[in-house]
C-alpha cells in the first residue's frame, strides 16, 4: 500500500493508495483551500467529491488583455498599487509578507468584474507556480493576519481544452500531479480530479481516480443543482493578468500564482 501524506499549504490531499485496485478504492484529491501550515509530507487526506462541467467548449476564450474592468473608478489607483506589489512578489520573495497579503485581500474586496479569465489562465504553454498562500483564519481577520510564501514547487495549469493539472515537484526526482476537467462560470472555476500521476525519476505511472461514467453522473447532479454543491471544489478568482492570478479556495483561504516560462518549468522539474 502506498500512502501519500499532505501538503496543507494548498490543502492538497490524498488517502492511502492500494496500488492493486486504485479506482475501486477511490483515491480522490482536493486542492481547494489554502492553510498556512506544511506537514513535511506531500499530500494528505485526499478526498474530493466534485461535480464539474465536462462540456469543455464552455471554457471562456476572450481577449487576453481585457481581464478585469474596475466597477468604481475610485479604486483605479489602489488597483494599480496592489497589482504592482503582487508583480514584485511573484519574482522577489523579499517583498513583505503582510503587504502582499493586504494587497491580495484588497483585490478580493474590490469585487472586480471578470473578463477573459479563461483566456488568461489557459494561454498556450502557460503554467502557474503557487507563490503565496494564506489560510481562512487569516482571511477572516485580515487586520492582523498574513500568509506565507509557498516553500515547495507547486505548479498548476488550465488548458484551453478544459483540463486542469495541479502538481507538487521535488526537482527532477519526484512529483505528484492530479488532473481532470474544469469549468469556468464568471469568477468561479470548478474542477474535478480524475487521474493521479506519480513522477519517480524517468517513470510516470498513472492511476485513474474516477471512471468517465462516475464523473458524468456527478456532473449531471451538479448541473441539476444549478451549479451548487457542497462538495464541489472551486477557485473564486479576484484578479488575473499575464503575470499573476489571485483566488480563494472553497475552504476559505486565498492564494496567488505567478505565470512561469517553459524554461523555468524544465529547470524546476515541473514537467
């Protein structure tokens, strides 16, 4: 039996995996909230019951450069300041943690109107490195809270065909990635992990987490409920451009990703 323990910084979770019968024992995954603590093991308590739209043609394809329109012109100056700070933090971890957190929370409170989110996230070849996370307790008390720069190499991607992949990598030696379909509706990106891929040096064994029939049945129930479901993992984006993206997870935490180049991915072993 293979047991993979948790990386709580992204609330990635996974239960013990009997390799002989992975599918029937429901190895499931959830990357939905962002807790500030790291256990030192990679993935923990993997259970996800998500209902996502497999109609991949629904992924938004809008102008890459018109991402968010400010509803109140009085927020323009604040928006520019906060975005510049996050752009700096994406490449410079010396940026003050509290200031980065405050900038993320300010963007979250601006209630910006999304435009082109799907195109920004799924630009060909673009992947996103998890840079900063803060748990729900910090979000609830932002005046005294702060998060942390994420200490491991965690990379996420959303492609134009409606596929999400979320992985954690230890250089070129090992890695763990969950993948499946996703669906965007407004600012909300719902998703479902249907496959687990382990990276052990040159070997990349894959394990099915759910059958197509099971996934379709779950989506039908999700759609029947009008896009609502207690167990549906999602990210609620408050900002995204070609350099950074900020979103809340279902568990109440908040996170920031930075776009990375193919050369960075190769050097980091995040392939």
